[in-house]
């Protein structure tokens, strides 16, 4: 059965790896990388639930990677929610789990 909720394990993994470079030769890191990727299923369901309830004409954008373009682990997992299909890419509601909070907020995106 898939986990449908965030767990302390997710927060612990974000805390453990935040800012560190992804290393394909590190089997522990790669196993935990996969756990963080699976946690994005929870982020995606959360974002879709908010979008469907608050913005039925909107859309969700989710990257599903716990590392940034430089290959370093993020301290958070997140998704963007756009109120309409035509909403500008630079302004979105976001949902995220991080090392210190769960949040829904309005963000400017670069």
C-alpha cells in the first residue's frame, strides 16, 4: 500500500540530505533518493486536492525530483498550483513539505 501522508521519515530524509550533492555511487543516498521521489506522490495528491477544491479551472505543476539542476538535494518537496490554465508561470500558489514546515502559500517563481 502506498503511503498517503507525510511521515517523520520524509522530514528526516530532507534534513539529512539537504544541500548535499547527489552521488550515484552512494547506495544509501540513492535508496533514500527514491524514497523522497515517492514522497512526491503525496505532494502531488495534496496539490491536486487544493487545486480541485479552490481552483477547479486551474492546473498543477510538479517536477518530482528531490535534487536541483546543480544536483544538490533540496530541503523541501513542492508543487505549484495555478488558478487558471492561463495563469502566469511567475506567480503560483505552492504547497510544500520542508525540514521545518508544511505550508500552502503564494510564491513568485523565477
